[in-house]
C-alpha cells in the first residue's frame, strides 16, 4: 500500500479508473441575459441540465473574477501552514466548524483536509437527531488568526456566491413551473456553509479517493475548482463516471437531495466523487445551500397530484442534518441517514 493508510483504501468496485478518456461533459450555461434576451431559453437550459445531469457549469455568473482568485489564494495560504497552526481551529463533534483532516465518506476516509464555516453566524441547530428532543444548540465559526485577511476574503466570497445561489434557485423554480421566489422562504435561518477543500498529492491514487461517491444532502451546491481537475459525476444515462473538466472562471453547480424531494423527482441529485493524483495538489471551494433547521422537506404541493403522488414522507432538515454529520468523525457500522429512508414505496 506504500504510504497510504488502510483507512483510505476504497473497495475494489469503488476505485477510480485513472485512464484519461475524452467524454462529453456536463452542460455549460451562460447566465448573462445580454447573451440571450430570452429568459425562457435560460430557464429551459437550466431545467434540462437539472433533469438530464443534475450538474452543470455556469459562466457570467456575477461573482467577481478577482474574488474567485482571492479565495483560491486564501485557501492555499491557509492549508500551507504548519499542522499545529491549522489545528488551533480544529473542529469536533461539539463545534463542527473549523479545520479537519480525517473526514469519512461512506465509512472510508477521504484523502483531503478541509476548513468549514457558516454563512449565517451564529446558526441554531437541533442538539440531537432524536425527534422528541426539542433542545437546540448554537453553532459559531472558528476563524484562524493567520493568514491575514483570511476571514474577510472568505466572508466576502460567501456573500457573493449566496446572491448567485438565490438567483439559481429562482431559475430552477421557474423551470419547474413555479413562481421565481418559491424556495426563498425556506432559507431565512439557513444552515448553509462554505468549505475549503485541499487534496494533497497521493502516492497511490488508484486506491484512495479525495471524496468517495456521495450525493449532497442540501438544496444546491456551488463549487469553485482550480485547473487540476478531479471531480467526477456519475452519468444518469449509463452510470459512467464523467470528469468535470475545469473551465476558466466557471462555477460548478449541482442539485442536492432537497431539490430532488421538492420536485418529487422531476430533478435528481446524482452521485459524484473526487479522484486524486500523485503529482499535483488540488483545491476546491463548495458552498452548500441548506434550508432552516425547522423546514419540513417534502414534495411541493403544486407538483403532486393524483397521477403523480408524493414520493417522500416529510422530514425535518435540522434533525436530518445532525444525524447525517455524525458519520463524518468516525467509521460507523451502518450507512448514515439518506433521503431514501423517507421514500414512499
């Protein structure tokens, strides 16, 4: 196994095929309305991407390009610090915001280190996943003293991407035939968070993954990635793992489980993963759009009828989120909670 600890080793069926293949990529959508005067065309493109892929890239998204560069520089500066410096803001089960280097996906350790912070600080969350427990707890960010300006750059970037998030949610709502602001109220006390990911070079990239296969539990994820590449999407049509080729100045968008439930499976959250390589480190910066802790997630009334009955029972997002995150810290004997647990057979 060389330098790779057993905890990182993926089972044979989930290891990446590192042979480079040229393959049709996920859709690239230009959000500029000067590019097309027809909003309906843009809404149609968004709807088709959500339905057929669950993933797309956007350009002319409104996030300042100099800010995109600044956040990538800030991420590298933070992760380049000595381990003892990063561990000053180490997260734990009591405070899950901050630095962490041993996260698990599907009970296998990821080849990465991360820094997490809340978009809304402080944020309130259920104290436990138990439905009868009404106790709440407060989550707050942990900010490092170094590098300088790190906090300011992170918060400025998050504010700009939050604006884009609302814009995309409005376009997705329109694509489902709903009013543009249909989703907005769910995010008043949002649990949304931003993450800085660092994937160091891996001596055995054929054995480990930067992040194992998974689906995102939130409504929407917006990702900035560098030029190294590594993100792969499981294509809905045939199950092939398709690389998301880095596009200059683009952001990667994916539909999460909540939109799958809200849309009653008109749109589907799809599996994705991150492969690593032996020569280059990689950085990515996702923002996960999560609704308020008290939101009951269920198929929207406007999208269900006698011919298309609800496919999911309602679930409380705060409780779901707490239960889901417990598997980040240790290997569990069972798979963590999934939306399939609420599926109506």
